[in-house]
C-alpha cells in the first residue's frame, strides 16, 4: 500500500509590510484620551468629598447618641452599686464608666467603677472627628479628672447645672452636627 503525504503550503503574512514588530509608543490622541478620563474621574471623586464627610459626621453622631442612651441605661441598671454612669471624652475617642461607692454599706465616696465600653477613633468612627459638648454640660470624669464627662444619674436624668437643653457638637473638616440632650429625661437626638 502506498501512502501519499501532503506537503504544507507556505503561509502568507497578512501584517503590514511597514510594521517592524517593535513598539513605537503612544500617539498624542491616546495620551489625550487617557488624560481626559483621569480628569473626569478626579473631578467626580472631588465632588463626593463633601457627602463622604457629611456621612462620617452622621455616623459618629448616631453612634454617640446611642452610647448616650447606653450610658443612661447603665446608670439606671447599676443604681444599686453607685450613683451614676459617665461617658468620658478623650482626644481619640470616649469611654463609658460606672461609678460605684467605695463603701457600699455607708454609700459614700464615689470612685470609678469598671469601663463598660471603649470607643476609639479610626475604628468605630472616622479619625479626625471632634466631640465638643457645651461647657455647662460636662463635669470632670471620675476615672480621670483631666477629661470631661457627660454624667447620667441613677434616676436616668443627666446631671446638668440648670434645666436647659445642652448640645454636643460633632465636627469634621468644617462641617458640624449637633446632638441635643434634654435635661429631665436625658433623651438624646441628632440634629443638623
């Protein structure tokens, strides 16, 4: 039996005869289009900065509002052990402490109890936010006298020197929101 082999026909090149195979760089048109796309993306990102800042302030405001309510509940639920609970502000966050009596029988000499919650900037809320309560709304923190504290008594009412509503300002990059705390009920609400 005889076998026949087919020979291969040579392939023709379809590429341009002027192409040398080496890259020659980008054209001015390609560079212009890339710069225009980068410009559009940067412009869109810059416009979102204000709303991102507003959202960060809002998130921190609602977090501290909830923690003020938590401090109030802690003061009421631990009333048998001490006279109050405190939300103590620090430069990079805040802590919630109970205040207990050093002598539980005589119910005298309040001292710092245990830390119930610690909130750190950059973890629970955006770094750079500043919490500023109005001056009459705070007392020295029992755990650290150099820090300001918002105090809730065992009855659930905040300890204010007067019967006025007090505010806590939450600020970042020139934008501010306010948390209002009512004097008798201790109700905290977030406002503009």
